[in-house]
C-alpha cells in the first residue's frame, strides 16, 4: 500500500467513524435539535468521505464498487424515486425535505453514497471486525444514555422520561437501532473466538436488549420475537447436539406458555406491570394507535388509485393523507390529525413512488436474501451461521419498518450492515469490480475538479445554509417567549427569512403557531403594531410558497389563522375588517377543497362567517362538518354557537347538550 492510498483510506476511516458520531449530536441552540444536528453533520461527513473516495477509486481500481444486485437494486430504487419526485406533487419538498424530518432525495442520496464508500473501502475481515465493533460501541452508548435519561440524571437532554428516547429523540428510533445491534451482537458472540471478545459481546447484549424493550415499541418487539423464532427453528435443524435442541424447544415452549397466559389475562397486574407483555397483549385493531394507522393506510390506498404509476413523490405522503383524510379520525386522536408519514415504509413508498417504486423497494430486501441464500448454498457448513444472522438483520429491519418510518440513524446503521452483507456475498461469490480500466489523466483531473466544486457547494453552501436556518429559527422562537418584545422578534425574523432556503417553508408555519399563542398576551399599542406587521410579513411569505405549491391544506389553514389574527387588530365591521375576513374565507374554502373531511377547516369557516354576519353560512358549514362525523363533540359546540348567533336558542341548547353528552369534560371548560 503506497502513501497516497494509505492516507486516503485513513481519511475515509476517520469520516466513517465521524458519520456514526454525528448521529449522537444534539445542538441545543438549533430548532428540532434531535434531527437537524445529526442530519447536517452526517451529510457533511458523507460529502467529505465521498470526495476522498472518488480520488481513491480513480487511482486504485480495486476500491471501485463490485458487481452486485444489492447495489443495483438500491440504484434502481433511487432512480425511480428521483423520477417520481420530479413529477410529484411538490418536487422541492421531495428533494430538499423539511426541517422536522431532514429527509427527502437529498438525504437518501447521501445514504447511498455512504453505502458505496463503506462497501468498497472496507475490504478485509479485520477492517470489518473493527468497524462492526465501533457500531456496537455506538449503539451501546445510545442505550446507556437512554438508561441515564430514564433514571433522571441531571444535565442530559430530556432527562426523567420513562420511555427511552436517548440522543435520538424518538423511542421508535432507539428500538429500531437496538434491534439491529442486538442481533449483530448475538452474531458476533457466536462467530468470534476468545473469552474476552465473547464477554464483550455478552456485555453489549445485556446493555442493548433491555433498552430496546424499555423503548416500548411494538414493531421492534414483534420483529425481535419473529427473528428469535426464525433463528431457533433453523438451529433445531442445523445443530446436532440434542441437549441444545432440547434447550431451544424448552425455551420456545416457555415463551408460548408465558405469552399464552398473558393474552388470556390481559387485565392481570402481572401483565400490566410488565412493559413487554403489556405492550404486546394490548395490540388490537380497534385500539387508538392501530385505528389511526389503518385510517392513514386507507388514505394511502385511495391516493394510490389516483397516481398508481408516478406516485406523489418522496416526502409528499402528507398531501395524499390530507386529501383522503377521514373525519372519523377525530374520534380516535383529535390532537394528531396531520400525518406526514404513513408509519409503514411499504405503504409510504407505494404512495410516494407508485407500483414500480414499491417493486424496486421490495427488491432491495429480496435480492439481499437471495444473495445470502446463494452464499449459504456455495458452502453450507462454512456460511450457514452468517447467512442466518445476516438474513435475520434484513428481516428484522423490514418487519419493524412495517410499523414505523425511516430515520437517519436507523437507516444509516442498516445501510452499514447492508454494506457488510454486500462485502460478504461479493467476496464469497468472487464478484469483480464494475469498471476496472484506468481513466485518462485529463478525465481523472476533470472528475476530481468537479467533485471538489460540488463538495465545496454542498458543505459551505447547502449545509451551512440549512444550519443557519435551524439556528435562527431557534433564536426566533426563543425571542417570542423570552424577549417579550415583538420588535426584537421581528428583527430576528427578518434575519431568518433573509436566508434563502426552501426550509423556511417550515419557518413560516412554526412562527405562525407561536404568534397565535402569544397574541392574546399583547398589551401595548407598540406591540400590537409590531404583531400586525409580523402578520402581514408571514402572509406574504405564505403567498411566496403558494407559488411553489398550491396544494397544501395546512398552509391554507395557517393563512386563515393569520387573517383572523389580523382582523382582531382592526375595527369591527370596518371595510378593512370585512376585507381581511373575506380573504380568510377564500383561503379556508380552498383548504376545504384540498381536505374535504378535515373538521377544523369548517370550524374556522364557521368563525369567519359569524364575524362577517353570515350566520346561516356558519350553520351550513357546521352542518356539513356534522355530516362527516356526528360523534365528535367539538362540532356540536361550534354548531351551537352558530345557532346562538342566528338567534335560534332552542337549537343552540339542543346541540350544546349533545356536546356535553359526548364529552362531559366540556362542562368544566
């Protein structure tokens, strides 16, 4: 190995570790710190890593990707995702993503680049053993942080919470990543020789597995027990030791007995007090979480009928859900009616990328399992354990993804393990590199120069811009609550929106939410004038984003909220007052068109009509809402107010009484 090869490889080693470390970052002075801190840092690591890799692969052909249908399936899916997103509902959102998720084509391409580098550069068993151990250290750190968080240790982010969220900010992410790492730990425990190594892997299991269950995510638990059953059955057929077979059968029988008794005694204290048994035995299709997911998936299937081939585009599930939203949802989870994710990656990819997209997505898993089977068939005695456990990793990830959505940290670890699988199967099947010939010097120079330019733009252009948006958003939110001076807040808002980034689409919505909450606290004329200017500023920003995409019902709803806030600062019944409310009415009626069964649209429409003196219009709006859902108490409250305004006391009393019957707690309010 010459000096330049060694130097480039060491840089890539450091950046691979940096990619893992970046997923532990929490920058408290950024908005959505669990997401933005990790996503931007990870992207920078991958961009620098891929730049070093291009230089390495151009000089040394042995580091170029090997022929592999695992790689091809990833690239085919990526190609389809790009095409469907270009022709989707909101291409900008598909490619750039939003502040809360930081996903989209942008992040997906970075993950593909990460996979290519890792699977091409790590070429020896020693290298892979080292980095697999780094992966386990990384995941054990996540588990330990979660324990300390649960125990209420001071100084940690969100300390004192009962369901482990660790540095990831979401229990589902924690459970997903520890599910994969626990299986990996079991695999290395069995495959590795040496007392101290085995002791280390046992320690990892003891740290990670309980933490996975303390996250209390059913999808991960179901995936774990399914894989446990799968591995146990294979062991029964492959192992010769009768003692071990009896042990496995006894263990499986014990599990069946425990879970059988638990399902028969769901209300027993010993079941309720055990988080694992309680979570699994409480699974029901009629329960709150299950019902909301089923409604969401039904909306997804209806959306698929509309765009079966091209889909809605990545990150656009929200538009599909909103269009086919069912008002019955309010009876289950009235405070969480905005779904931007299907909580099922099969459904999400089906809606986002259409029929061909979902086939390409499923092919990633199918091709990987076929390759592992081929590796097993080539040398069953040597490869059966590797094939078994690596297949289990793929199956576990797929099952848990049937109940959640992709996140950076979990997907990064899966792609790292997929790169390891790719290494194992291409090494076993003796695959060749895709292109071995050296390029002419001028071509090498052109590729490296272009790569430097792109990397410079991505790191110092896009990523720094996104970091500034995240940081300045935090400053604006902090100013609202701490400065108590809307003039200062207005100045910070101008700094935020001076940043030219599509991510500011979320900034407008977040600022509107906060402004709506603090407006009732305004006392002075000076602050009222500042609020009035902020409202106009935000309305103009919404109008700018409307020019990019006019199909966002939530954006329309927020615009209506701003117009109603603005009307509150104007003299009642004045021309300006009525003009602003008419603008609000136009906007909210458009929101009704985009999401016909969203009850909040009708509530706002009723309020606007009452303020305009169109009392019959208010009644008509609420009667329409009632036709979509006659079991939701809030609708009767608004209908009662509409009849009160029209002067029909009898009807007003009748509907108010009905609201109290459906929701007695409203009497206290």
